[in-house]
C-alpha cells in the first residue's frame, strides 16, 4: 500500500515539475506564436487623416497623420510608412510608427491645385489616396 502512495506522490511530483519547466521554457515562444498574426498590417484598417482638406499656399502646412492598424484595429508600432504627393512637398517622406501606431507628416505647397497623397505602409500600397486642395486665397 505504501508503494502505491509513493508512486502516486512521485508521479504528481514529476508532473508538476514537468509543467513548471514547460511553462518556464515555452512561455515566450508560445506567446510569440499566439501574437504572430497581431503585428500584421491591415491596409483596410489603417488610415490617412489630414488636419484640413483645403488650405492656402500661404497658410500653415497641412498635418497628415497615418495610423497603422492590424486586422483587429489595434495600432502597430515600428512599422515603416512612406508618403508621396503630386503637388507640394512633404517635410519628410518616410518614418516609423510610434507607440501609438502613428506617423505625422507636414504638407505645404506654393502652387495652387490638388495634391493627391498616397502611402505605402509596411510595403503595401494604401487603398485610397488623400486629396488636399491648395488655393491662393487664405482660408477663413
């Protein structure tokens, strides 16, 4: 009878030890596997926002903020974003998202017209360009 208790105690000890070692060793890799899909950029969920859609050529630059998100709508940091424009100039053409999943650009133009801003996020082309109209008259 004592042998059965000893075997049960030994089995419980080995099981508990194995589980403890397994959790300690595989905790990081398992967490990385479960998070693997969470850091993939979703172009459909990512957005380009402008502080205004109309500005004057003599006004302050238009602020363009890009938010990079995954399929669940969570923002992603350290993702490469680049913008290009058909009119005017950007203060910088590329950057990395911050801890809030955003990159901020400034657009200005000395020539009136419509600027089409398109972006590439983590190697993927944005689906819709942003249009900003620059005019000679100051905005009210």
